[in-house]
C-alpha cells in the first residue's frame, strides 16, 4: 500500500556526516518501505563536505512530501545532532537510522508499527 503522507504516525530520523558513499542507499531503503500509514523522513546533515548534501537534496526534491532536511551550521557531532533532530519529531512513533546504514526488508517499519499498535504494553521494538 502506498505511503499516505496525510496519516503520518512515524518520524524516521537520519543522522549523517560525510556519508556520500552510503546516503543514497540509506534514503532509498526508507522510500521503498511498504506501509499503510504515512511517515516523514527527517535528515540532519552535520556539515558534510563530501557531496552528501547534494545527494540528500536530489532525493528529497523527488519526494518533497516525505522529507524535512536540516543542516547544522557547524559540526556538532552525533549526540548533539540526535538531540536537535529529536526536537523536530512529533509523530506517535519514531526511529533512527544512520546515514551509512540501510534497511534490507521493505516491510520493516510496517511490521514494527503493526506490532506496537497490537501490543500496547510495549514501548518499543
């Protein structure tokens, strides 16, 4: 089922710094997710200087309804960047993926959200 951006229940945070060789695979693995709910992709680029920013921008321009791109003005590192991006999240659920990682299962987030929705005693998976 296509991603319904009007019914966003998941924010996906992507932290990246100089992941030029990996960021395209990371973002495409998110876009390929099959869901019956909407999700938003928040990318925080921590001052990459290797061309990562251009790759992120090109992918986001093809999927503007899904992306919110943030860029630190100075390099802050992963901990401070995680705090900044966390403050941007407001969906019912959230998850993190690093810019040099990718999801190999196109049903990953659907499976996890289904589990959480059907098991209210759980806070995460």
